[in-house]
């Protein structure tokens, strides 16, 4: 299989596609359970006043520029990973930075979805003396899973489109990752790094990279909208 080497006429984009998908999927795998459990805790385990404060905190954190997360990853996370498996800038670092970047907004939106569960359903489950676990399993999750899935689709699209934070911590080597400690390059980082000096076929291949980013994002937005409309119709 070819590699990325424009000087030799090699324009293989698959390593960047694999790197971007791996980083985004890794971030989503980290975020999903943490966000759902945190949202459940906000709505069921801690006092309501404290829950409102925590939600406001996550709402404000979701507005932090992504480059700040990149600086944190470059200054603290990459050196820490480097002690375990050099060089430190890697798929793992990119996934962790992306997960921290989208975690506050994911928690906030999932918590809002859980709060929108009809009060009469929750009150009926309490009247039936259902345990908290059964209340979550039989009442909350069936009502919210479509919205949660839509939220995760949107966050996946967001991680696919992130550029600067990933460029700072991923290592930016156009090669297939074989472990979580390998450096990667994503399509967004690939465009940002090479577009300033690209010409001819090199530039055209970067334009193709942009199209390859648009297609999965459009598909994810369609899925999110489809599941939301399905929820409204039921």
C-alpha cells in the first residue's frame, strides 16, 4: 500500500483517515460512559441546588477554546505519556484531549435530556417503590436513549473536525497506528499542515481530504436529526 509522499507522487490519504477515526472513536468511548453516569448523578444522586451549580459549571467549561485543551495536553499530558512510551505525542494523547474537550458539553446536554423525562413517569416509578437502578433502566433510559445517541453523533462529528488541539498532541506522522502510543495524523491536521505550500495535485488531494471530512459529518448530522424526529413521533 502506498504512503503519503507528494514529492514521489504518492497521495495515500488512508493513514490520515484511520488516524482521525481512531482518535474520535477513542474519545467517544471515553466520554460516553462518563457523561451518562455524570448526568445521572446530577439528576439523581446529588442535591438539586448543587446539581444546578454543576450543570452551570459544565456549561461554562464547554465554551473554553479547544486550543487551551491542546496547550494542556502539550504541556502535561504528552510528557506524562512519554515517560510510559515515548514520544508521548500519540493516538492516546489525541483521544484524551478530544474527550476532555467534548466532555463538559456532553454532560450538560445529556443531563438536560434526563431532566426532560416526564415527571409523572418518574413519580409513578417512585410510587411503585422501584429502586434507583430499575428507575434508570425502565423509565429514564428508554425515554432518553434516542437523544443521547443524537448527542453522541454530534460530538463525534465535532471531534472529527477538531484541528489545532489534535495537531499539538498527535505527533502528525502520516502512518497507520498500530498501538495507542503511536503518533498519528488526522485529516484536519493534514490539511492545516500542508495547505500553505501545496500546489497542483498535492493541493487537489488536500481538497479531497476536505470532502472526505464533510461526508461523515453530514451522515452524522442526518443520523442525529433522524433519531430526534423519531423520538418526537413516538
